[in-house]
C-alpha cells in the first residue's frame, strides 16, 4: 500500500468518525431531555443510555 493511499484512507475514516461522534452527541441529547414527568426508573434508564453514548464517543475519539 502506498503512502498516498494510506493517507487518503485515514482521512476518510476520520471524516466518518467525526460524523458518528456528532450523531452520538445528538442522540445523547435526546435521551437526556426531560419532556415532562418521568418515573424514576425511566429517568435512570435514560441516564444510563446517555452515559453509554458518551462513553462510546470517548472510545471512538481515542481510536479504541
């Protein structure tokens, strides 16, 4: 594999990762939104989903 091909592939992967991280951030915000009275169990579940999305973002940014 040539250096030019490797650079082009890496650039495309970075662009895709950025898009994925932005999508995860948007999803996390929807999960943390409170649109009225929520039972504590659902609130805890939503918080868990939001935390999972946040951890996924961190892992993707680190390249894990």
